[in-house]
C-alpha cells in the first residue's frame, strides 16, 4: 500500500514538472512571437503598377487658361507607392510665355515625378535626349544629351551629362547645362574632362 502511494506521488510530481515546463515554454514563446505585434507589422506591399495608358498624352494648363505643357508617350505606367509614372518614348512640349513656338523634347525613356511638399513636379528623360525649337524665321536651336531633368511649371531644364547645342552657325559642347526655356537662355558647365567649347561656322 505504501509502495503504491509512493509511486502515485512520484507520478504526480513528474506530471506537475512537465506541466510547469510547458507553461514556462509557452510564456517564453509568447514573448518571442507576439501575434498582436505581428499584426501591427504586416508584410510590405509591392510597388505594383495600378494604371497603364497606351499612346496617350497629358496636357497642363496654366492659371491664365493657356496651354503650358503637353507630354505624350507610347506607354504610361503609374506606380502608386512612389507616385512615379514610367514613360516609354516620351515627347514633351513646353510652351513659353508670349510665344507660339514650343520646345519639343524627346528621349527613349523617362519618368514623371508628381509634385509634393518634398519635391517639384519634374520629368526625367534619358537615352538619346533631343530638344529643339524653331524660331520665327525657320531657324532651329537644338541640343542633345543623355540625361535631362525638366521642370514644366518653370520651363527649366538641367543636365549633368555632356551636352551639345546647335544653332544655325554655331556648335557648343559642355559638361552640363541649365536652360531657361522661357527666355531661351543657357548656362553651360565645364569639368576636368570637358570644357565649354563653341565653334562658329561662317557662311561662304
């Protein structure tokens, strides 16, 4: 009888010890992986596109009701998380004040950055960038580069890449530029590898 009692007590002690170990393990596991905390940190969303437009164009009107800019592309692809629109073969027209002759700027690729309190609205263009404007008497001003940042609200353009600009009888090469397209004014930059060089061609 005493032997049976002793065995039952031993079994009870072992059962209590096992239950205690399970309880301690559950507490540690709960502190390590908290389901409520996991719900507060969901898996980040992928920046999947939410809008496509094929062979479309977007026009911007200024406060006077005049056409300020127009951008067309073979394809627009909008990404909502970054609010960036990728552009395939974009073509941008910028209309200067008091002028009917726009600047036309094209490239192979680009993207449209919407304006916010952290950044200006901008169009970034790259790969075979070509900009040109025809004057009143038919003469053209043209410049080429590999990257260009355009601010349509201000009609400004900037590039840190090598640029070449052509007029009827001149060619200027530089390491970069800043252009006021309202006034057709250009500031050229030089670098250790590329100086500002202007070549004049005289008509014979």
